[in-house]
């Protein structure tokens, strides 16, 4: 049931509302899988609203859920202002996806500057010389490019825009980095689900989604040329390579951005996703139940995460996070 719900835009994990959360669509497929297994094992359910990172931040600030979820980490001053604790739950990859007749997953190669020009509206056709140069052996149609982007406040957008700003001065100056940006071109869709559905239905389109959505919707993902100049595919190994050198303690709330990391095999749009909880929760019992679920997921959910091509958090980072829980979140 949970797996089927993943395919529905704005879906929630339809289980008993013992634990309530809302936010990022990026991790929804793995949260659904964990929730189903946890419900069977413990009888405790999870009601998670897959509404986008912006919505998750608003709901935790309004205290309508036990936890919020965001792929764009809050800065230290924001965490302090709201009295929140932040910790990463899992990592994954953002991938460009296209709908082109005759082009299969992994056939097309893009680099950062070319991707930025597409989303800036400067490259308008699939047979543009910049794309042809990267793909001399791919038959590219003389077809307009239909750009699909997020319409909601989105951590996936934040990480995608962060990468484009890092590789394109024009993107940095004209559009910038945020959970919501002023898109120069394209049509908007809500959630990773919405972008996946739009790309799947629109010939000549390109969008960006978390990798699990590309796989589940059988979308055509592209390869990328990374910071080291190597052509890489989106795989859990390459996501892990990008995360390997992350210094999680270097930022408040473990808020490390993994975009455009060095390394021959690093996928350039790797990202983490974070949980937000109150230090002094209104409902301490509910917060204690949520931490039990997250602790169970860290301990038992690694194989399930890898099965959907997410990357589990390293054991040493989990140990630090659990110390943070004990020190900072009052559940008694």
C-alpha cells in the first residue's frame, strides 16, 4: 500500500497517526518503506505528509506535526530562533530526467554549464550544438526543450540550484539559490511526484527529481560530467563517493551540502535530507516515539535504503546524532 502511494502526487503514508511528520518529497519513498516495516514490527504507525520542504518547515514551526522534514538545512541562527534540533536521516541523488523518443536511461550526457543554460532558457532545442558536442553518438531531435521544475518550496530545488550556481556564474547572479526561485522558463509541478509525472507525460521535456522517483516512474535519467571531468551515472556508490569527505560536524545541525564534491566517481547532485524537531516539544511522548522510529531506521533501515538507491548515514555520524538527541531533545 505504501509503495503504491508513492506514485500519487501529494501522497501521505496512510498508516496509523501515532507519529506525525510533514515535508520533503525527496525521501518519501524510503520513509514509506521504513514506515511499513516499522508498523509490522511494532504496531506504531507513521503519518507523513509528502508536501515539500517548505511546507514541512512551516508545519513544524506551527507545531502541527511532531517532526518536519527538509532537504534544505536550516542555518544555526534559524535553529536557535525556533528552538529546533536538526539531523540528517539519509542521503540520495538528484538526477536530470528527460522524455526523448529513442533515448534510453544513461544514453544522454550533460554537464553543469549546459544544464544551467537549459534551465535559464538559453538552450532551447535538443539539437543545440552544446548538447550535440557532449553526445556525438546520440541522435538528437530538432525539438523544443520543455523545462519542468518544482512549483512548491523544495529542498530538491535548493540542492539543484546550489549545484547550478556552483558551476554557472550566470545562474548564480540571475537566479541564485533558494527553496523557491524565479524560474526563467518552464512549467511548475508540485513535489518530486509532480515533476516525475509531468516529464513522463511530456515529449521533449527535462526535469529534476530524486533518483528513486526516476526509477519508480521508469524515467530516462541522464549521466553527468562531474567536478573531476569524469562522466558518471547516478548510483548509490557514486552518491556515497560524494558524501565520503563530508565533515558533518562542521555545520550547525549537521547542515552539510553535498553538491559538486570532488572525486572521480562523485555524483555532482548528491544531497542529504534532514529532520527537524523541537528541543522542548509540546508532546514529549510523541517526540519520544518519533526518536524510536528514527533510531530503528538508522539501525535496521540501511538495506531498505540501499534497495531504493539511497545512502544510509555512516555509523559514526549516527552515533553523534544519537548523542545530540540525548543532550538536546527533552522527551521526559
